[in-house]
C-alpha cells in the first residue's frame, strides 16, 4: 500500500477517474478520522459498486442508502463511504478544473514577475512598456511594470506612458506617478500648451513657441 497518484486514482469497479473529496472536519464512524485533507471517491452514479451497494442495503436491511467506492490517497487502502442519497456529499467534490486553473495562474504570475525583475535590472524600458500595455496581462504585474518604469526614470518612457490610457484606475494612477518621477529625475515637464516634453527651466517651448511663465 502506497501513496496514490492523482492520475492513477481510478475506480476499479467502473473505471471512472475518482474525484477528490474534501473530508469533513469532524470524524465519524471510527472516531479516528482520515488523517488526510481529501479522499478519492467514485461519484459515478452508474458505478456497479454504488448500484449494488444500494440494492444490497435495501434488500438486506431495508435501508435507503448505499456506498461509494473510496480510496485513501496516502495508504492506497480501498474502502467505502456510506451515503444517504445520490446527491449526498457531492458538494464537497474538489473542483479539479478550478484547482488546476488556479495553479496555472499562480505559476504564470510568478513567471511574469520574474521576467519583470530581469527587465528592471537590465533597464529594458521597451519590454517593461510592452508588459504594462498588455491588456491580457495580470493587473498586479502591469502595476509593477509601471512602477519599474518610474524607478528607472528614462526620459524616453515618459511620452508613451503619458499617451497611454488604461481603464484600470490602479494602473493609470501608477502610470501618472511614474511619469512625474521620470520628469523629476530628468528636470523635464510637459508643455502646458502642446504637451511636448521640455526642460523645466525653459522660458519658451521649443515645440510650440509659446512663452512659459514660471
Ligand atoms: Zn466506480
Ligand atoms: Zn509647447
């Protein structure tokens, strides 16, 4: 008896893949508990084990109940789980698709953050801009990209940042902060008339020719 791998958790009676079922916090029956956060259960209503148990309990004891096939994930021990109806306990099936999706998301986010750190260290402004403007990307990653652009402070990032409009307010706010940071670092500003980038000390805008009052 050994640990059962998820892909090997198959019902021997019907061949269906077993579902992970979260165990109740209380112990029932033997009082020992299952010492596991989940069990593998066959939730196939057409499973011969389930159907026969139902018939057996009804014929022998006149009871309306049955058993589902159960496999302990740690020991590989096969057993049965009593249930009062077809629908009993199905609410505790761990949604594996959701679980897998969450795991994949977590992994992708981790990778994206790692890439960001690399871009930051190598001052890769273009890649950071690309990450920031990727609307399919993770919000938290995009905010961080905007922040990094402000920290790096390269003037050439100011214009694309200023021109970019994001519906996400958190990202938009971070962009505005970073634009300010970049201008501060470079002693620059946006001309109030034409929005081109000029020196803070300029008296006349070199782009639109307007006089700037200090
Ligand atoms: Zn089965
Ligand atoms: Zn101007």
